[in-house]
C-alpha cells in the first residue's frame, strides 16, 4: 500500500513539473464533462458525405504519408517536420471527412476497433500539433479530456474514444468514473467486448506508449497480436535480484481489462516467446511480484 501511494505521488509530481501554466494545471482537476472541448476538425472543410470505407481509405493514405514524411522505423514522430508539411494539411482535410459519416454504420467488431484505434492515434498527433506541444502532452494535463474530433453528430475526446468506446465505458483509471451516462448515444459505437491488446496499440504521444502503427479491419487480429508480442518483448523484464517482473504501468492502470493481476500474468506469458517466456513462467512459479516502470510522459518525438 505504501509503495502504491509513493508511485501515485511520483506520477502526480511528473505532471506538476510539466504543466505549462497554473491555469492548465487547474483544468486537470475539473471533471471531464465540465471541460470545454477543443474539437480539432470543427474548422476543417467538411465533406457533404462520406462513408466509413472512404474514411478508412483516407486514413490509409494519411498513414502512408506519415510513414514517408514523419515516422521513423521505431514509430517515433518528427513533429517539427510535420508542423509545416503537406501531411499536416492532409490530416486536417481527413479530419473534416469525419463530420460527414455515420459511425453507427460500422457494425462488426474488427471494423469498429480498427477505426477507433487509428482515429485515436491520429487525434493524439493532431492534438500535439494544434496545441503547440513541444516536450510533453502533460504541458496540458487535461489533454486527453479536451482534444476531440467530431464524428458525424458526435464529439469524442481521446479519453472518450479509449475509455468510453474501446473499453466499453469502463471506469476511467484516474477517476474511477464512467465517462458515458446510460443513455449516451456514443455507447452504441462500442465493440461487443474489450480486447486488452488495444493497450499495445493506442499511442498517447508519449515515450512510454507503443510505437505508432495503423490497423486494418481485415488484418486486425494478427496486427494486434503482433503489437502485443512486441510490447511484451520490449517492455517486460525479469529482475531476479529484486524478485520482481517489471512491466509497463499501463498494466496497472487497466488491470481490470486483463482480468486483474492473475490475468496480467497470463497475458504476459501468452505474449512472451522463447527464453523470455521461460523466465516469466519460472518467476511467477517462484512467487515474483509485479512491479511497474514509471511512465515517461516525454513526447514520442525523434531526437
């Protein structure tokens, strides 16, 4: 319990030191529903009509441009270059299309999940550029509660895409509150179940996040499985000296999505390979505890 309090204090300290002003810090204490949204595509040229298929094609085109101009092989983003590039203009154009679609037309889980993951990842990048973020999204601690897109007639922030839609309105890890009321029309956008592998795919524009990637409905299961395998291979370590398995703190924030601590252990073993899997199995058999990496809120930008 003491260790948990210490971690929480350190996490709060990381945010305090990065906030760009007392005003921005104060906004972080305001409940999400009271915050003024910054809807990034309200000023974009709106299309008269668009289908989910057209949006998927536009996102695929944007993905290819990002890979060419602004992403390195590790999925880090060249924000400085992107700010003045044609790709940013394409991002704004694509965001305008979102207002012309009916997201309810997406009915199968793979299509919904791929769409919302991709939209989250693009919105996070767009938010960094629109808010003039230079070193960390925690310069604006309310970032995830205010940065939003209008999709059809509905407005969704980063928090609402992740916790409201993809996590099926599970309690927010920071507040333990649900973001959608029972009659919220955005509940109809949720997939039929929570796939915990989304946490290896959602990119919050920070160093501790997975690398930026884009997902296709027809390949989603294989792509999410690869993302989870890479996440475990890269960010999980067995510390024999301290008898702990050290893992991303994301697993603590969203432990319920994995089936509590026992589910986290099973997920780690199932998504480890070779010697790492053997080491994890032996560690858990021997009673090693879970420990967590501190979250690095530095921008996921190229050095």
